[in-house]
C-alpha cells in the first residue's frame, strides 16, 4: 500500500507563512495557538536548511489519514488530546508527550479534542 507523502497533505492543511532565519528566535507558543472551526491550522514558526518547526492546531474530531514523510520528525504536544498511530501502534497524545518518528514511518493522527503540538522536521542523518 502506498502512503501519501506529507507534501500531498499540504493541500488539505491551512498553512501560515514560513519564517526563514539564521538569527536567534523566541516566541510564546501558547500565544500562537489558534484552533480552526474544523480541520487543521498550521504555522511554520521557523525554517532553515536542516529543520522546520511548525505549530499544528487541530479542531476536535479532525483526522489525518496515514501517510509518511521523507524526513525525521518529532511531535511535542502542548495542549489537548488525541491518538497518533505510529507504525501500527497507538500512542496517546496529551500535554508533555514527545514522539520521535523516523523518516518513512507510516503514521496517522486523530484529535479527540482540540489539539496543539509542535512538529519538527529534520534531515535524516547520513
């Protein structure tokens, strides 16, 4: 079974502009959280040659079907709750949970309530 890439998901996700910077940066993540009435709102907070840091805000009941990414990724849950299915294993998402996903690992997500997390995409080590 072929999994859609994260690139294909971008057409389904409302994405804010990227901040490309080599300068230091700080923000209060709680102040950046805003939930859409339905679906996903994402904000690329910072992007450089190696990593992309994106705040995802999902409305309760939103599901992202199984897909893969060509990059390593981490999810750090800030608030809310849901389930991520990673390589066939369900992981409960709640504030403070940190998940590492290796490149090309199939995963899907369901927000059981409004859910906010920081997604970091990084290049695979060679």
